[in-house]
C-alpha cells in the first residue's frame, strides 16, 4: 500500500517571507468559520509556517510574495528534533512545501475571495 503525507495550505501571507540559508519561511493565515448549536457564527485564524527548501522557489517567493498575498502550498509534515541550549531535546513539527504558488484571489477583505 502506498501512503500519503499531504498537507494543503491556502491562505494569506502575514508578513514578508524570511530567508534562511538557501530556504524561506512564510507565515500563512488560514481561517476557520463555523456556526455553533445556538446558530452563532464564529471565526478563528490559524497561523501555519510553511518552509520552502527548494532554493529557486525560495528565492522566487522572497522576491515576489508580500504581506496579504493569497498563496497555495502543497506540503508534507515532518517531525524533527535538536538539542537545546541546556542539552534537552527539543521536538519540532515542520510544514515543508513541495509546491508553492501565489494566487490572484483579490484582497483578504474581499468577500468573494
């Protein structure tokens, strides 16, 4: 059986992409909207940090993606760890992009977006 580790992120960039080494990290806001049992509407924003390891894509994102832009990323979730300052093990979960695109959806305040 083949397995799949696919995480799709579609949202708006919260700040300009940050370069590190030959990669980039981009914070993407995703909204969750739901109605509770009383019929009240709720909205909550989750922030996902997408890491782009492909050097050419990272360079393109740093040059062409800005705060507020709509983006789409196909990613995998990767767990890792490293030794902290005090020698303790710090565990991480990273969202690594395999595909990254800037979308033309209008502004974040556009109800049609």
